């Protein structure tokens, strides 16, 4: 159905003691926003579910399970859940905000990571997964997009929405529901066989290690059947810069038969893995209560938080220095203009044009490219008029004020085929190059 232009009020939402800011990410079932605790000034990430969607899609048990799992695992390398809230229409997870962004983006920016850096991240990943497994928790969707980095280089595992607990396994300790992202799932998961959650997570960790050091996937194919056959054969072609020691470890991890796949205790004894390892110290919490969560999810009226919409002076949302620092490594305008090859799932550019002019130009540029748009003040949702190979290409755009007469524009691909999106993106960026501010950056 076509989208039409619509004007919206510039509202800032406050939920409980948190003032919600820009969108950090959007998934099939939830939206994640940056927020600030108005009492302490602390930045957090707030994951927001619409209760109507939860009920319609029968997701209540999945959300309850995610809360329980995140309360159960308190570890320095796992994103922490601070609290759960609910209003009459929404459920909120208040999470640790990890300012450095996804490991996936770091790999894309650097093309690949040096062996010592990859080893450091892999050590943190394995220690966190070992902790999860010791609590009977299996992530089941490990990939670089779900691994976040803070400014100190600490890796944090996020998104436990597809995780499983030991009690979900049958008597033979086998899981039977297929989850995860095709290129990172173990062969036994891909072929819908019963699988051991720990062994499946280990395979995903091996793929991540290869990707960090190579900059590309060990097994890849646009045809899923061909991809799964490559995984089943597990013929590894290592780049020449891989050391013999890391080749040996990856080969032991990426065994198609889980019976022959290395275990985490064996990884923890591997000489390559153990080099310069740092063991985190933390206080383990063994007692977990969900009484407060049950009360919130069951809509105990005294625990419902108020949603307050405050009308601001019309204008773009402000982006402070804290937000910009986290994007310093990404801020290259040659990338937006297409003079560098980049991952274009999320792109930024700066402009000194008035925000209304930026929005108008983006609307005018989108129309001849066959895109409808929905405008909400200084936000745009663009959608292709024709369905492609993976449905309609959809793009979100938002203008932020960095300083007086200086603005920052964030573009994100929401859905659709990546190649079709990049074709749109190339034409879109070239048409806007006269409003893009360029300086000695990049």
C-alpha cells in the first residue's frame, strides 16, 4: 500500500525516569532506542515491545524467557539487563548501552582484524559463552551483529531472544527447534536434526573467529542448499596470513560432526587461545527472582509506568558529543558519496543546509527512484513501490542537530534485498552530493 506524506508533532517521550532518544536499531518484534536516566544522566538502551504485537504473535513466553535468561547471566562480557517496565501499551527492557557498536561494523571498517585483536575478542566471547553454558543457557544466534564493543575494547554479547535453557532439551540433552542466521548456524541445525546447544554455539564461535581474521565467511552461497552442503563438507581454505596455530584451532572447531567438534574445555587449553589471556573478575549472582517481572507483565496497575509526551520546540532531535564520539570511526563522507566501498546498511553524512531543505531534497530525490515516503517532522520512511526479490526495499532517514547550522543525517536499510538497496543508495547519494558537507575528514 502506498505511503503518503504526513506531518507529525516533534514529541519527546519519557517513560518512568528515562527520556527516550534516537533509534539505535529495529527488529521484527522490537525497537531499540537510546535513552537517558533523567536522575543520574546515565545513557541506556531501551528495547521496546508493543503489547498488541506480543499478543498477536504469541511472543509472551519468548519475552519472559529472554528476561529470565538475562537476569540469570551477570557477566562482564554480556549486555546487562537493568530493569523491566511496562506501560498500558508497551513492554520496556532497560539495557546496558554499549557505545562502540557492533563487532560486524568494526570488521567492515578494517576489512579484517589482526590476529592478536581477533584472539582477544575470541577469548572474551568463549569465556562468556562458557559462563552461559555453565548456567544451562545456549545463545543459538551468535554472529558479529550480536556482539557489541565498548570504548575500552570489551566485547559484550547481546540479543538473547532466541536462547534456550537446559529444560528445553529432551532427556538426551538435544534441542529440536532450528534458530539462528544461516551462515553462522551449525550443520546439524541447518539440516533440522536434533542438536546439542553447546556444540552448536561452538560452531558459530568458530565462524566468527574466521570472519574476524579473514574479513569474509568460510562458507557462503546465495543458494541455501548449496551453502549447507558446503558447511557439511567443511572444506576450509585459509588465507595465507592465518598462522598454523589458528588454522589448527579453527579446523578443530568447524567439524561438521558435533561428535568430533572440539569442546569449550578443550578450547580453553589450546596454546593459541591461551596466549595473553585475561580472566575477568566479577561477582556471580546465583539467586534469580522473577516476581517483579511477573507483576509487571501481568499489568499490576501500581507498577505500570507513565508514558509522557512532551512537545519540544519544532526542530530536529539533538545529537550530543557522546553520540558523535561513538561514530568517529564511521564518519567518512567519501563513504556516503560512494568513493569508498563500505557496508551501506547504515550510513551517515553531515550538511549545513537547513533541516527542512535536507528533508525536502531527500523526498524529491526518492520520488523519481520509485520510492514512496512517510514524513514525521525530521524523520523519513522511504519504501520502494515495487516488490523485489525480498519484498519492498525500505529505508529510514533522520536529521539530527549537532550544532547551530550543522546537521547530521542517518540512513538505515530496514528491509529488502541488499543488492537492490545498494542500487537505490548509489543513485540516491549521487543526487544529494551538493548538500553533503565535506571537509578534511575520512
